[in-house]
C-alpha cells in the first residue's frame, strides 16, 4: 500500500490531501485512514483520494488499512517543518 500526501498550511491550520494506491499504482477505493491523536477517521473516495481540513500543524500518526493489505502505520508532519 502506498500513500501520497500533500499539506498546505495557513494561520496554524492545515489541509491534508492525498491518494492511497496499491503497489501497481491502482487507487484503493474505501481505504480507511485513522488519525489517532485527533480521533478522526475517513475513507478514500472513488479515486482513492482523501482530504482533511482544519488540522493543527505538527506531527500526527496515521494508520491506513484496507481488507487484503497490510496496515500502513506512519508518522506525518502537517504544515510547518
């Protein structure tokens, strides 16, 4: 499972956008993304894309899961730094 992420920040708040794909580059529809520290979760859309607004800048642990794939557990930097 691969994860492409971009973040844009303004006034200490950020938007996180990305796409979840398999190793062949195919989008994973319905993958679950869980942000532990802020107790938020969401699923990818029909293109494998996701977006989360109004995040505080800083580090977040992200877990991405989907049936048939190993869970991806990673630390991401949102906004500054």
